[in-house]
C-alpha cells in the first residue's frame, strides 16, 4: 500500500481540524468579542479628536480614528494565536509524547487548527466589522488593491506570530510555565504593532526601534492600508521585511524544538 502524498495528508489534516473548530463556533464568536482592546482605544481616540481644536489630531478626525482602530481589530482577529498555551500544557502534562510517535511534526497539526479557526471566524467577523463601521462612521479605503495587500500581510504576520509563539511555548521544556513569556510577547506585539495608537504618534526613538521589528508590518501596516494611509510601496516593503522575519522565526523555532526534545527525552518522556 502506497503512502498518501503530502497534499492528501494536508487535505485530511485540515478537514479534521476544521470539523473540530466548527464544533466550537459559538466559543469562537465569544473569543472575538473578548478581544476588544482596539475597540476601546477607538472610543478613547474618537473622543479626544472630537474635543481637539479643529476636530483632528495629527490628521486623524473621529472617523479616521474609527477606521484605523476598527482595521486593527479586524487584522488582529486574523493574527490570533494560542499555540504557546497549548504547548505549555502538552509539555507539562506529557500529552506531547504520543504525538512524537507520528511521522509528522506536531507543529503542522497546530498550524492547521489555527488556519481552520480563521475560516470559522470569517463570517461573524465580517458581520461585526460591518456593524461597528456603521455605528462608528468608519470609512475604509476605496483602493481595491489595498484589500489583497492587507490580507497578504496579515497572512505573513499570522505565520510569523505563530512561529515565534511556538518557540515561546517550547520554553516549557525548561520552565514550569511559558505563559508569562507569552504575555510579555503579546504586550510588545500590541504596543509596537500600533494597537494602542498609530505608530507615528509614538516618540521618534520608539518608531526607530519598531521599524526593525516585525510588529508594525504584522498589524499596523495592514490597518493603515485599509484606512487609506499607506501606499503600495509600503505594502511591498512590509512584505519583504515579513519574509525576512519568517526565515528567522522558522530557524528559531526549529532550534528550540530540537534542543527541547533532547531535554524532554533525557528525563524519560
């Protein structure tokens, strides 16, 4: 009997994970509504703009802030990653062991679950964005190219975040819990990604640091594209930067995985 090809294996794996995620569709909506930081910041900055002289702050009026923060909320929904928490549990409880007997890296099962969850999330996410846009007066760009560009950057950003959070989860090989590292990583991601404010509102030295990280290109740049405040050259530069970081995170994840397995096997797991 011949072994199934990689495409067939990927198809079966994804179909299985999609069926699992579809069972939790109500919880997926609850998870979406719990990620309200961008929406809270939208209300704060809209109020500030309305109280400011001329009704604007650095070129953003209330509708402009609504568009930007609603865009960050939309993009952040596509970047949600929980793999660090899962790995922390699997390593500490020993449920990782049977996965190591399979002929496939356990990472791909986690990745398929995350991608499947995006599809389950898609319809309610677009419905909520429509409602929030009508209520807040957000005005998204009319440039058609901005939407596939933002989606492409979000896909790269999701994969990059998945890889570095996977590496963080693997720290449970050496620590009692890796969740504290994940929380710190989220704070950096949110701050430098522009979830609290557009990056050009930050001090110059913070902006200078941020451009060397992947975070502005994961979250803030796609949001700026949807808000009509970034051009195609920005999207191209962001894609190239993200591709570079993907390579870095891939090898980082691989190095931590191999080192962690040596420790895991050394204690008889």
